[in-house]
């Protein structure tokens, strides 16, 4: 399985950004590749599975977004749009920095604070 996540390198909300980074180590150890998008902020929500199925929309995968907001997404199965989405991903990965365990180990004190903040993550 090849799981890749693209997150912004330049955050819009520092607390949410710190919470995101606090999850890097567990994800990397689980085999997930995390890419930070260097040119600026990225806010896309899209998923591609086996080059056949994709989801593109405004949905954040958190309680507040799924239960309280009216967010939408389109599910596409075996469409030409999936090839375009894959090409866009490949171009995006080239503009990113792949995060490593060494990157995730930086700022131990900050990571400790983030672990406490995780309890409040659904609010961000």
C-alpha cells in the first residue's frame, strides 16, 4: 500500500499546523509518506485509490466538518479525471519536501505541547 499525504509547509493556522506535525512520527513509522508543499499554502482535499476511484471536494476529515458543516465532495469511479488527478499529484510531489523521522523528531518541547493540544484537535 502506498499512502501519501500532502500538507502545507506554510500554515494558515499555527496551532492546527503544529497538531498536524505532531502526528508525523506515528504516520511515518506506519509507512505513510508525508510531503510538505513548499511554494505556499495548499488546501486541497482529494483522494485517489488504485487509479480508479477518487474523491474531490471541500471535506475535512474531522468531527466538526463531517457532522456540523455542509461540505461536499464528488466521488469519481473509472473516469478520465482520475488520470488528471494522478498527474496533478505527481507534479505536486515534485514541489514538496518529503518528511523523515529526523524531521519529526525536531522540537521535542513543542511536540510535547502538541500532544496535550491533541485533546482539543476537534475544535480546530
